[in-house]
C-alpha cells in the first residue's frame, strides 16, 4: 500500500451510554459513510454468550484537508454498559449496519452477524468476510525448509480495492 492509502490519524470514541450526545460523532461519521458508500470494518468481542464490545472503524477523507488525507474513526460500543438500553443501541446501529450502500468488512462474519442479529435484531448486510477470502486464496509453497503462506497477500492482490481498508500487504513465513 502506498502512504496515500494509509490514514493520517486515528480517533477512538467510546460509547457507553444511550445519551444522544455520546452518539453524535458516530452518527455524523456513519452518515458520511452511507452517503459515499464507504466500507467499514466491524468486529465484536464476546465473553461466552455475552457480547462485550462492538467496534466499528470508518475511514473517511479528512474534512479539514484535501481528499488525499484520510482519517479513521473507531467507535467502541460498550454493550455491557448499555445492556439496559439495547433497544436504543439497536436503533443507533441499525442504519449503518443494514445500509446496502456500505460494505461491512469482518473477520469471521458468520459468528459476529449471527450474534448481533440475536442480541440486537439487526441483520448486518452486505458483508465481506476476509477470513473466508483468505482461506479461499491460501496456498503453501515449499522452498527448502521455509513454508510461505501468502493467502492474505494474494487476496489483497486480487482485490486491490480493499487495500485502503486493510493496510499494507502481508504474508507469513513459517520456519518448521
């Protein structure tokens, strides 16, 4: 990836209440992503069957500069702190997570999407599962004593439009 594809800065935002002002930055950034059709990164963390966090990363052009400067806003939603306000949380997240204009990029989307649907009654769509992509494109090459697994690298080569969302190309070398 070239440096123009990498973000200039990352901002973290913790949302741990149903208060409208705690969701203001999320809604402003989500609206930009929906209008422009940007992809977003989505992940959730679980403790057994209990959802703990939902993380949403949205990369947008920096509004204070030209379109060549990018910013990433990462929203960390504390699901346990908002357990009593699940309906409000669902209402806030529904627009972005169900927008067909926004592709959601996940690792193992089946598990996350199933659990989000069960807890919040939100059916996340459309999804792009990079774990499935990596497994479909994985290959092994044996050269002397070094095995190279280049599935994610190959996936990035085949789908260059994902590079701004995934960072630099990667490969893994393992010496047995």
